């Protein structure tokens, strides 16, 4: 019995020492102004609001001239369309703050950006691009994973998939809108 008492008294003394160490560490630590949340280095504001978007809009950004949209397919059926003609870029992710919300658990809070390039240059022609924000489960362009933090040109008919979601996003353009600009019906 003496051995059991020694073990229990020793363990209780160790518990008191570890409690003292925890208290000292808590006192010495200063609360950070910003918290790092994940591998993507998304930072939360001090008041605990939504993380900041880890994306800087490029100088070549602009609003599309034509009426572009995504056809969203699930199990081969179009479940909705998303207009892409009102803004220069659209944020895709799980947060309600995103322009295109993906409710699948494999999508990141900020997953990717659909960016429109408004001017042609030596580096490429105008049109939409996909930019993965370093998502955990990746972004797929025509069934091929894209590298994070790089722009990939999208063309009409190209198919995007975000993470493990079964929904497919197919880029389309409204032909009537494009034709009516070039050939008015007056």
C-alpha cells in the first residue's frame, strides 16, 4: 500500500507543477492581433469576423463586354445558371460571403477566383481565368487539377469542378446578346 500512496502523491505533485506552468504560460503570452487559421494563411480580424480574402485584383482586370454565365450541372441536369457579367471577378468558396457558394465540405472557405481579363496583351488574350487560392482539395479544369496561385485561361465550354463536389460549372456566353451588339434589330 505504501507504493500506491507514493505513486498517487507523486502524480498529484506533478499535476500541481504542470498547473503552475500553464498559469505562467498564460500570463506570459500576449494575445495576437491576428490569428492564423489554416495552411492557406487566412487571417481573421481581431473581432472574429470572416477571414480576409487572400487575393489581390490584377491591374488587367475588368468587366466583361459580353454576357457570360455558368451552367451548373449535377447528375447531368442543369440545376442553375450563374451570371458572370456584372463584376470583374467572382469568389468561389464555402463562406456565405462568397459570390458563388459551394456547400460541399471539401471546398475551402475561399476556394478559387473567376477573374476576367479585360485587355489583350502579349501575355494573353482577354477572357475569363481561373485562379485557385491554394484550396485543400483543389480545382479541376476539364478534369485536370490546376496549380494553386496561377491563372488558367477559360474558354466557352470549359468545365470546372471545385474539390470533391459533383457539380460541374460550364462557362457559356449568350449568343443573342453578342449578336445584338454587332447587328442591332432596328
